[in-house]
């Protein structure tokens, strides 16, 4: 197991290298120039500097390959993601402040998705072609068809027009006031979780139907075992393996889906930070956000692979 984990972690290094290279180059190809933006501002003192002086001060006068080597070298050797071109603060501090917010929203959304998807998917499979099955399948199709950002916008706009109520938008960290924090986070988590649950629900139903048709399940029924016992002890664990794989594949959607919802519900997470940084052409923050998100997605998929051993004792890691 330890050797397998070590090999998987080492295999992440080339992927991270190419991902960082692509992100570093792509961000600098975004139309617009940060120097022009800074020279148009009067509150940072950039108007007192010439264009060449400002480029030299920001380190943008060097060739792109040299900028990349300096950036990636600082990360590898010192864990330094650079300094924000606008804020003047270390990128690592900004990421450490915003990352827990996005992780909280993503974790709550995942809990909501699993709470909806797994029980409903199981029910839909064991009650195939009943009224309840048709209702749950229709609900999953509806959740697939309705974008989460549209649903979030409607939740913000319609209640305020009809009833004068709008969701909480003043963010408070969870450790400072858990109730206030959850009062703001539950609604975007519910919207994002409902969207994620649609695909998981359909996969759960499909896999349960396949497992329930296996010979060992028929044998369990023939022995007169309780329905709940057959489903939980014999069918569920085998049906969950493809579902867990699907959850791992949804990790980018789970993290990336928070970008727009954070903007709609005024949640100061990585998504809101990324939108601000892109609009300001703050290259160190944009590259830092993408690199951290990339690492998070890869680690989530590693945990998904390791979970196979818990669900299926026949799985061996070599």
C-alpha cells in the first residue's frame, strides 16, 4: 500500500509540471495588459512610473521562460507562489485565506449530493418501473438540464421580488460563528449538490440494477434473507465502486462549479478570487489558484482509487 501511494504521488509530478506550464503560458495570453491597467490607476503610484520602470518592478521585462523558471523554482524550493501584483501580499497567504472557504462549500455540496443520490438511486432500482422510479428519474433529468448558476440566480432574485427575502451574503468564518456560516453556505451547497446528485443518482440506479441481477443476489433471495440485509450487505458495496469512480471524476466540476456560485452568493472563496484576479490580470494569483486546484483534484482521485480496497476486499494495491 505505501509503495503504491508513493508511486502514485511521484506520478503526479510530471502531470503537475505540464499543467503548471500550460497555465503559466495561457494566463499571459489573455487579452489585455496589466501594465496598461496599472497605469490607468491613480491609487497605487503606478502613474508616477514609466511603462518600462513598472515592467521592471513587476519582473515582467524578462523573457517568459525565465519568468516561469523563477516562478516554479520558488515553489519547488521554498513553497513561494510569488506576490500578488495588485495586493502586494504573498499569494500563499491569499490562497490560505480563501481555500478553506471553497473546500467547505465543496464538502457540503458533496454531502448533499450523496445524501440525495445514493438512497434515491437504491430506491429507484429496487422499485423499478414504479411511480416512485419514474418520479426520481424525472427529477434527475431535470437537475441535469437546469444549470446550477441559473438556479442560484433565480434563488437570489425571485424571493427578493415576491417576498422581500434574500439569502445571507455577509460571510463569517465557520470557526468564528458556525450557525451564521452555515446560514449562508447551506443554500449554495444545496444547489450545487442537487446538480451533482443527478448523474450520481442515475449511476447508482444503473449499478444496483446490474448487481441485483447477479447469481449471488438471487441465491441470497432464495435463502429467505431480509430485503434490507440483501441490499446493504450484498449488493450495495459492489454497486458503489463505479459510483465512487464517478464522484472522483466530478471533482473538477465540484471545485470549478463553485466559481459562479461564490460570485452569486458573495462567498469569498477561490472562485471569487479567481474572477477578480483574471479581471485584473494578476498573473501570480491566477496561476496559484489553478495549481492548487489541480493538486486538489489529483489528490481526490488518488483517495478514490484507495477507497476501492475498502469497498472490495479483492482489490490489491501493488
